[in-house]
C-alpha cells in the first residue's frame, strides 16, 4: 500500500479536491487524474483549457490532452480536437479501447470521440469571443492602421494569423496548460495534462501536451513530470522525459525540474515565453521549477489541509 498523493500546476485547484476524494476512497490514479482534469476543463473562468479556452487564429478552440500510466508507460493523447469539451476523457478512451495507438488528432480524434458516444458542445463563450475580437482589432490596427473589423473568419485569419502568433503575450496571473500527477494507494502513478494550447495558434498546431516525453511523461520506476508554457521548447528538449531522466540519475525533484528548464532556456527561440515544470516520485517526493518568481504548484496529501500551494524553485 502506498500513501496517495496528488500534485497539479496552477489552477488545478479547480479539480484536485474531487480527485483527492476519489484517491482517498481507494480509487485509481487514472480515475483521479481524469476527474481532476475534467473539472478544470469545465471551469469557464479558465481560458487555457477546455470550455472557454482561447481559440486558434481562426476563432476555433482546438484542444490537446494526454495521459500516461507509470507501470506500463502506456500513453494516449488527442490533439487539435474541436467541439468536444473533455479531451482528457477521449485520451483515456484511446488508452482503453485503442491501445494499438498513442495519438489521434483532428478529424480522426473527433470521429473516434463520436463513435465512442462523447457529447459535443460549443466551447466558445461570450467572453472568449470578446477576447478573440479584441485581439483581432489590435492586430489589424497595427497592420493597416484601421479599427474596423468585427467578425472572425478566413479573411481575417489570412491578414492576421502570423501577426497574432507573434503578438501573443500571456495574460496577467497564472495561465497555461494544467498538469496533474497522482500516486494511488495501489502504488500506481498517472500523469495527465490538458490545454487549449497557445492562443491564436496556427490551426492544426499541436503542442507539447499531446506529445509523449515533451509535455507529459510517467515512469513508475523514477517518477512523472509535466510541463506548462512554451510547448515548442518542451518539445525540443523533450522536457517531461528529461525531468524524469534527471530523477533516474538521482537528482532531487526541484533540481531535475531546474536542470530541464536551464537546457530549454539555452535554446534560441524568438518566441520564447515562460516554461514551467513539476514532478512527483513514486516515494512521494515532489518539486517544481519556473523561470519567473511567484510561481507555485498544488499539493494534496493525507497531511495537508486541502490544497496546499508550494513555491516552485526559480531558474
Ligand atoms: N504548453 C501549451 C502549448 O504549448 C501552452 C501553455 O501551457 O500555455 O500548447
């Protein structure tokens, strides 16, 4: 019997309490991680995941999510999925009924979700449309000195897509992909991530969250890690895998996280933005690192009083 523990990135507090309830009643880490991320995907005040996520440059929300099981290193992901509010559950279904594959994207992922009976939904809210329109206005203004655009669509996309990608800046406050890692009482460890990806991204762009070893990696021998932020950097260094490799070499969790961020930070990248990571070991040690001050991750154990925020070490 292991002592259950669950950690999550900023804003995972929308889902961790329910996941903890499950874990403490003996549920599997897989059930707990899925439950946590579903609640985060349903949080319409969070614009970086699920319903009310921020859209791509065409005004369409495209979601990425993945799950990895520590004992088998089974991995399942979906990428660029439209109109399905719970990509983490579609990823789980891939894990369970399509084990010959690891990753489904776009139309194929949506076909699979439809076959499996998942409900579709309009994921844009009034607020996310307003945010999208505002960003288009700013962008077109700077291209043509006008302030006349009112609706998103292909024409606007052609004018603005590249500039939007360049102009994107994270909002104030915590933002980005949500990571959750749980260890259950049976000793199994599962890591999951869910995201609407980079706002205003090129349609079809898939980030680190759907790529094994980049945004998500779990190996029960050493631990699990996941990433938030600049997905292309996480992909280029295979960030989550690199953190787990650090754990395997005997680094403490904070150092394993910091070592990966340092390597990512050395790469040339004109679109550089914050990259954060966190990890958990099978014996319950955990850590997190960030390039910016004030960044935290969440923890629940039998000893914490609900969700406890832990400071990430800074690069
Ligand atoms: N990692 C996400 C991606 O690259 C973005 C984020 O976390 O903000 O899609």
